[in-house]
C-alpha cells in the first residue's frame, strides 16, 4: 500500500514539473520602428507687478505677464489694469509667433 502511494506521489510530481516546463515566452524586439516621443510644453510663468502713485497714492497700475501659454507654449500674454479717480481700464495683449 505504501509503495502505491509513493508511486502515485512520484508520478504526480513528475507530471507537475513537465507541465511547468511547457510554458514558452517569446520576446521580439523590433529596432526598425521609431521611438514614440511625447513633448510637453514648458510650464507657464506669471509675473505680476503693482505700482501705486498719483495724488496721495490714488492711482494703481497692475501688470501681469504670462509666458508659455497657448497650445504649443510659445505665446505670451500681458494684461495691464489701471485704476485712478476717473475710473479703471484693463488692456490685454497676446503675442504668438
């Protein structure tokens, strides 16, 4: 009886090792295909300056310059906001090559 159990255990072990070696992995490298490069534009940079002046500091001028805007990142936007006793005015300009 012990011999039969030993023979079955040995057969099961051999069958398990044969099935484990049956797996095949194939890796194919094709160096002819060009590499895919994804370029992302540089992050935008914003600089804000504020000036006060005029009679008793009642005039305020704020200039905001943002570079690296647009789809390609080549644009620059400049916004100027001017405020005084007569009112306020905002002018924006965008430069793209």
